[in-house]
C-alpha cells in the first residue's frame, strides 16, 4: 500500500549523517573523534539571550505570537539594520521565521509555480534544491568554481536563463565555500535577474561571520529582493530555530497567509531570547567569538595547505573551508571515510553540496576550538603521509 | 514585477484575525473584551515542563537535535502510548515535529503528488486544505453535518472517492465541532480508505481533552495510519511549537529526509520541556485543567442554548462549541461583528472552517475562565434581546 510522492525520489538526505553515525559509533567504542563536519557553532547561546528567555519562561505564559513574529522583535531587527548597516527597513517587511529554513519555505512557496526553474549555484546549501522541488519547482544547478570565488555572475545567468526561470538564489557568505559577494556584484546580479522578470533571493544566514572584510547586506543597495537571515549562526541560536526574512512589501500579505498555515507562529521562547540579540552586551560576546573564528581559520588554513589541501580562493566568511582534495585522493567520499576511520576526524564530502565535482571537494568546519583544529591537522597529516 | 505563485489565490488567511484586530482596537480604546475566539488554552505551560526547560537552558547549550527529535523524547512518547492507551508503538515510528502543523506538512509532503485529491470534512481545521494545496494537491470537501456528528462515514467516502483520491483526513476530537469518532468508526473509515488504496490521516491534536468519554487513539486499532498529535493543546505548550506524528514504518526514511530540509530539527528547548510532559506531577495538573474545561463547557452550553444557539450534537472534546446560529442572524459573520461591537465578545464565524453553511455557524472557544464565560453569555443575551 505504500505509495510515496514522486518528489521524494529527487530529495536526498544529508549524506554527512552517515559520517556522523560512524563518528558516534567510534566515540561509543572509546575513540576520540574531532568533529569538523558540524554546521553549527560550538559556542553556547550568549548569556544575555539565555537570561531573557529564562525570565520570559518564569510565568509559563508561552502563547502563540502573531504569525509574522512579535512586533517588538521585528522593530529590533529593523533597528539592527539601521545601526549596523545604515539601512532603513520598515518592520512590516521583516518576517520572523522558524529558522532560515522556514523563511526559505515561505519565499519559495509564494514564488514557485509547478515547473518554475530556480538557478542555484553548485556547490551550495543542499536544502535549497530540495525545497524548490518540494513546491514542484525545478532546481537548475549553476556550476561555479574558484575562478569566480564559487559565486555566480551575470554571465552564468545569461547562459542558464530560460522562459521558465523564476529566479536566482545566492548566498553571501556562502555554505560550503565561505566566499562573499561584493555589493556591486549582488547589484549586477539583481539587475540581470530583474531585466528578465525574475526574483533574486539572497541568503545572508552567515552575515555577521566574516573575517578581514566588513559584514554587508544586499538591502543596503536593493529593495526588490528577498533576504533570508538567521539567529542560528552569528547569534549562536541553532537549536532554538529562529530566523528572519526581509521581503518586498508586495509579498508580505501572501507570506503572512502561508506562515499562518505552515507554522501558526515562530517559537515564542526563541523570540524572547532574540529580543536580547542586539543588546551591546550580546554583540560584544558575538564579536569576541567572531575573532575566535578568525583565529581558528587563520590556524587551520595554512596547516591544511601544508598537507596538500588546495584552496584556490580565500574563504572569508561563515565557518567553512571548501578544500580541493584531488591531489590527495580519487574521491572525497573515500577520503572522508579514511579520515574518520584512521584519523578520527569527521569531515563532509562534497556530495552534500551538489554535482559539480563533489568527488574533488571536502568541507571542513572550524566549529571546534583551535587546539583541536591543530590536532586534527596533525592527525590528518600523519594518516596521509602513509598514502 | 510582483508575480505570486498561483497556489496563493486558493490559500485564505485566518478570517478570525479581522475579529481579533477589531478586539485589540476596542481593548486599546478601553473596552473590556471577552475572548471566545482563541484556539489555545488560557492556562500557562505546566510548571514541571517550564522548570525542565529552564534547567536545560541554564548552560546555554542549545544545539540542533536529530531531525526526527531527541531519542529520549521519542521513547517517552512511546511509553505514553503504552501507559495511557495500552498500545505499543516503536519509538522509531514516532516523529517529533515543530507543532502539529509541521507533522501535517511532512505527511502531506511525502504523500501528495500534484493533482492528488484529499478528502477533508467540512467544517474542519482550515489549514488542512491550504497545506494540501501548498503541495499542489487538491482539497476536496466532504460536507458533514450534525446527523453524523460532523464526522465523515464510509458512505461519504464512497460518494466522493475518485481515481485521483489519495486519502482522507479526519480529526477526533475535531476542530471546530468538538466531536469524537468511536474506534469502530475510525476502523471502518480506515477499511474503506485502504480498500481503495488510499491513506488515512487522523488528527488527534486535542486527544487528551475530552469530557464524559475516555481519550482514545486510532493507534490502538490501526498500524497503517498517520496520526498527528501536538503538545500545544492538552499539554499547554502552544507557543513552544512542538508536536509529534506516528507513521507507518515504510514512510519513516522519507519523512526524515523532508524533515531535514524543512526544519533541520524541532525546537530543542521545547523538546526538553516536553520530556517532563508525561511525569505524574504534570499529568495531575493537566487532568485538573481538563476538569476545569469540562466545567466551563457544562456552564456555557446550556447558557448559550437558552439564548437560542443550537447544538444538534453534543460536543465532547477539544474546547470548542460549534453553534448553529441561524435562528439568531442571517449571517454568522454579521452576528460575530455585532457581538464584538455591542457585547465585547469575540467569536469565530464559520467562514474559517469551510464552505458548508458557514453563514449558519459560529465557533465559541471556552479558553477563558468560567466567570468570564458566564458573563459573556449574559452580555450576548442582552444584545440579542434587542434583535
């Protein structure tokens, strides 16, 4: 009797879960495993945010909020854009969502008709193409490489655009590559998309996490764009499941309808924690952490280069290194298996990020402390010297 | 440039939001408003659950959990089925979700191909048809009335089934009618659905909230069924956004894939609160509340009958009364407007629950204390005597 919808044949699991499962088995057997596969900060949620949530919870009055989020929080996010980026965004255009995933679902749900094509850079965050497919859209991969810092250009766009194309999704900083788009580049992409009657979605989920360059937002140049953001990464709130999205005004009412049915409302305790996200005490903690991430990156990158991992472009954001490992192994999957078995180091093979030479690439997350990162590099070096 | 997906033309907002907006305006102007429109318990989250969450939050380590939820919580839910209903459900079949909404999305996402028809009782919970539409399915209303306690029967099914029908959704206790299905009735529906190669989804979101009858689960009779449940209503956790779903084993893997992309994982603080949901101290609080709901219902039902609200079938569950108001007004919408303006009492007109004689029906939620309910009935009586 089992009959599964056709879309599920195209929807892949996170392949890294197999590595994670093996890591847990090895840990349970007493092996020391260093986790470089995990896409979440190792830091706890900043204390002022935890305190705000705990205070709110005291009375137990944890009721639904409006579907688009607490007015206070939408206003706080609006002030954040003003204070940090000098950009004025009306709170009415800010949608609080259950994680950035929730924002992506709402955006794709109101934008995608069956058969509509979305251009997605490959490599890229795997869920994007599966969410497009979930709403009966067609994800179309834009293969990108180090020559354009793994970011799409108007030339890529011109080549791939068809009458069925609905729009383009980009990420800055990007997962898995850690590269950023310049504002001029985003603007050029938006012009190219808009000239063809399409929509640009910009994933700024890793916004605050950049090193040696300033954080930026597409919104300081563009209004007619969907911007997805998150409290998970820079703000250290992964498990709370909270994000936000800024949308053109004309879409707000439809997004509200969809949010009511998809989610009723975002998590109330998470929203109260997030109200403390923009306080000076919190931002100070977050900046300290950003510096720690920068130091980790600066320690790990040369150590891996030394071993033979290649980085044709310098990653400047998020907490990922996307290494070309083709000098070290025929297949990144085999290499990842070898690293977990022999070095006790868990990494994510390229397969999770698309079909653009995944066998050549490995994602390494620096979401563990510097000492462990150095140890991981040493262990990897020892194993690979026996190649 | 605005181009909104076609599905949005079929997706309605919660109409009650207009009443709620007006209620807030009147409150702000100093009027005392009694809220009988709200679909959430007025009680706070039980203290043992709040305490569990606050303890968990102390360290701030709020990370992602597995996509299907914490193993401990899935096991606790499994024990709950055993202890309360004498039913053995493998924890592996239990999916922890971001609210019951999340469960419905996963179920419909893995089951619905474009054009697939789902039979939905009308009146019914409005989001169901919009979620079906979101995945390009076609919601098909089964008009039901007091003669079958607003529940569908195999005869309804036989009449509406087509080669494109994918399955049937039922709710017990049901929103907005508060009626339950007997286990024999659910079994007969499942046989009728299954004989036609379809799937039955049973919404047990209001499971623990029934009065004068025992709580029940379709799972005590059936394995080959999707059962959606929630921590929101009986367990008093609305704003936390947590629910669960029990699915046939053959669907677990696909649901896990979809859950990874839709949600990453359910809220971690909510899951830790829910771990305390089945403790004796919590269940004692919840049973006390259930008795309070029963008393409210017993006070409100005769008071409304006295005024001329008609209830052809006795509601036994949830916290709703679905009244036939056709003796009192030509349109339930006009009546609801009159009640908010003249009596300061907010209710939900039938329009939100479908197209089956909505103008004749009003939903009244007894989610406020008994004294206020009595006062609401008195105020309504005063207004309607001037008809």
